[in-house]
């Protein structure tokens, strides 16, 4: 990792930062010095939290480590009209979210947060549907249709990518995913494209067990790059479990 990291909390000694972040002093020293080191997203998030980095500084840290898409957190959400957020929220108890062409998750309702409760075995810092699928080690255990849906999701990304060839953010995201995931690299090399279509998806929920949905992707004519994703129950057991998905708090 080039460029190094400057401590935003100068009152803390290097040893104290390392202790609070749960990393070794030598490792953190190398991070500050910009040396080549192996960095997990969980460790980066701990360092960012300990240093009290703001959004731009966190974005810079993750970009240097090539651990996340180019945009993180609320940076993606600025272009979502408030009325669309209200529509997503109003679809409860159906899980629903808004994504862009790169599959960044821009908004989601309480049911969607609850459906993917405890999805990640490590902290999620990227909020992107494909990254959350491809890079999560436990995804196959929680998503019985994993193989088919990973192939479909990559094909959907490539279909939209055709309109963004040469875009620096798109190219950088794809480069990072190819470097991080041999599985993605192999799927991307197939050059498959797919149109949106209703699909059956089963999510193994930590509290409710297997939940079966029809997954639909809808265009948003007012903002062409946005897609509305909705999960509709396909059986009575799944429908009866919907109230249990509601999360009391926001993102």
C-alpha cells in the first residue's frame, strides 16, 4: 500500500492506536509508513474507527488498500431522491432496496436489513450487492442458489458495463474484484450478459431459517441508472416470517 496513513488523533501514541485497533505495533507502523502489507477489511475498519477518520479519509484509506469499491458508505447515497427512499420504505414488510448499475446499495428498508441480518462474517464496508456476495466466505451456506445467482449477477453487471466502458470508477472496481476473487475473474471472462428477470432466491436466515422469495428487479424511469429490487414471498411460511425481519433502527 502506497502513500501511508497520517494519524488524525496526534495525542495517541502509535502503540496506543495499535492496541485500540486490535493490531500489532509493527503492522501498524508499516501501515503508517506505506509499506506493502496484507490488509483485511475488518482491520481497516478498526483502524479507521480508532483514528476517527471522516468519510473522505476512510475512502482514501480503503482505496489505498484496494479493499473496497471506489465509493464507500454515504458517498453513494447523495443522488437518491427522497421520494424514492419513501417508496422503498413503504414496501415493508416486503424487503426492498435501491441499487445503481454497479450494484451499489443506495437505500434499503427495514425488511431488507432484517433479511440480510448477520450476513457478513466480518464487517461490511462496501455496501455493494456483488461484493457482499462474492467476497463473503459464508455466502454459499446462506444462499442455496449461490452458483447460479453469482453467475447471473456478474452477467447483469456486464450488461450494464457496456454503457460504462472506460469509466475510471467502473474499471477500478472490476480490476479490484478480479484481483480479489478468482471466481469473479472466471465469471467475468465468460463475457455473459443478462437482462433482468424474476428469479427464485432462498435466504437461510439466522432466526427464521430458509425463506423463499421471488426476486424482481424493476427499472426506475425517473432515474435511469437506478433499480428497485423487491423480494416477494412465494410460500406461506416465508410470508408469515416477514414481521420478524423488521429492524427497529435505520442503516
